[in-house]
């Protein structure tokens, strides 16, 4: 029988990653892809060695001795033993590598989850800080005349005023305070800050003569907003934020 000359493939020696905790935390998707590439290479080598055994007609468990107990002369015993040994080694490497890939994927998932929770917590903290710096409004815009300085500045009906020039919630006493600022600021831009749909909006409003009445062109009323109500809402937001952070951290 004519024996087929076969190429013996080298055994791939896989060196498993045994880095410390910091290295594992720094694992990237590229690292996972490299591990998967090594896995594919091992699988190709295992298949190649199985092909060697199939060509010899013995498989992984076929007998290598004849009926009388002598080594078979019709097969390449060296190739068969080498292939079987290498398959056993590569299968062990493959098993270990699959464990490493699974751990790497778990670490990536855990890190992404932790990052997402951290981003949410930071966003809530930022929102809480912004809320803490926003003073309650002291006046509410009831009407804005089209073509007026107020309309041109972007003021809208329903805006809640928290700052008008030098007047704010901390020093506001009556609407006369605003009138005084307007009279002394004709032709000069004033910084106006309002709350609109829960968002703080800044604008520049210049009191000036126009075709209508007054220097602004809008009507407003004193907005009664108790500090106690504001503090209660702020405390509730702080509690909600802290509760969300405790849940995300597993507390």
C-alpha cells in the first residue's frame, strides 16, 4: 500500500494571561478579539491533526498494533502518535482559552455597566448642584407685547424671573425694586435670568423707548413662592439622587 506523505503541524503553545488585577481592569475589546483569534487558530490546528488521523484510517482511538500484537506496518505510527498527542494538548489549551475569553467578556460587561452607572450618578449630582444654585423666582411674566424690547430679548409669558439686573430673590422686596432698576438703566443692557419649563434661561434686556407704553413692554406680577416649598423640593431631589446612587452601588 502506498503511504501518503503528510505534513506534521507544530503544536501551538498557548501562554495564558495571568496579569494582575489592574491589567484585567484595563482589558479592551481588541484584547478579546486577539483571544478569539488564538482560539480559531487552535481549532484549525486540531482539525488539521484530525485530518491526519482520518487519512491514516485510525481516528483518535483506533488500534496501532495488528492481531498478533505487533506494531502495524500499514500506517505511519509516528504521525499518528504525534497527532493524537498534539490534539490532547491543543484541546487543553482550547479549554483554558475559552475560560479566559469568558472572563474577559464578563470584565468588559461589568466595566461598561459600572461606567454607565457612574455616568448616571454624575449626571444626577450635576443636576442636583445646578438645582441647588437656582434661587426660587420672585416674579412671573403675565404678558409680553409684540415688538417691545422684552419681546425682542426673548421674554415669554409664563417665564419665572429669578434675576433682573441687580435684583434677585435674595434682595427682592417688591416690584418697585424692578421699576427702580429699569428707570436707572435706560439704554443699558440688563442681565435677566428666568426659569422656563424647568430650565434656566439667560437673556439680555435693554430698557428703551419704543412705540408702546413704558421701557420694557411686558406685564408681570409678584410670584409668591415660599422658600420652604423650594427647600422641600430640593431635599426631595437630593434624597432621590442618593437613593439612586445607593441602589447602583449595591448598598
